[in-house]
C-alpha cells in the first residue's frame, strides 16, 4: 500500500482535525514500513509551466 501526501506529517493534524488522532494514524501506518522522501519540483508541475 502506498500513501502520498504533499503535507509533512507534522501538519496531518490539520487534515484529521486533531493532532492526537493524526499521530495515532501515522504511528500505525509507519510501524512496519519505510518512508521514502522525494525532494525537488514535481514532474507535472515543471511540465505544466512549459505550456
């Protein structure tokens, strides 16, 4: 399963409306998983500027 977000995990409380709920969800998601972080401009964003 893959989860993607343009928000850093510290701001997920804004999505769930409760920082404790967001922390619990993140804890369960990452318990036996890995996090891959990508940096830089997104491919679609770069190419949309070229049009």
